[in-house]
C-alpha cells in the first residue's frame, strides 16, 4: 500500500535498516511490484508423481487453500474440458461465478493458466513442483501474486 514516492523512499530506508539490524549488508536494489487488490484467490499447482507423472491442482487460494481444502486434481496433460470440470467440482464454484452483485471471476483466464501450467509441467521434467498461490482472478484476467518452483536436484 505504498501510494507515492515519499512512502516508497521511507519503505526502502526501513528495509535497509532491518538488514543492518541483522548485521547484513542491504541490497543495492529492491524489487517492487504494483499492489493488487480485489479479485478472488485461487491456487494453481503441479507436482511430479514418480508413478503418474505431472499431477495438477486447482482450488481456492491463499488462506482458503489450507482452511477449506477445496481443490480438484487431474493428471497432465490437461484439456480445456478437464479444467472446466475442475472448476465445476469446487465447492466454491458459485463464488467464482459471482455472488451478491460481485462480478464473476474470469473463468477463461483460469482455464488458460491451467493449460499453460500443464504444458509447462509436461515439457520440463526438471520441474518437480509448482505452487502458484495465490493467483488473483478478476472479472477480466488473472495475476499470479506468489510462486514457488522446486526443481529436480
């Protein structure tokens, strides 16, 4: 929630001070990104199973992923129909369709992201696990907020 350059400069100074308090050298650069708000949190994930190959996961994201365990799982490669079924299987499917005046989440963006994730897992055997959580889905579009990738060692 950094609204202007003055607040940005103050935040950088604060981060540098935290590094120094820990006896660490502050970095020369900081990566900043636009703050996102709104949207529905979903999790997109993939894991390489030794017997079945890539297994893909779709569900509610953020804190809801752990609290509600509302997920759907399929083996790769995924088809558009597979992802549509995954979305419909979620207990929270109605939330994604929009409730009480909220616009629906961009179903097409979720489908496209899952298909890309499926291709990524199929084409890159060194990827053992991918966790995109949360991804924020808006009325138009989807944005990955946090990602974790584990490679074969």
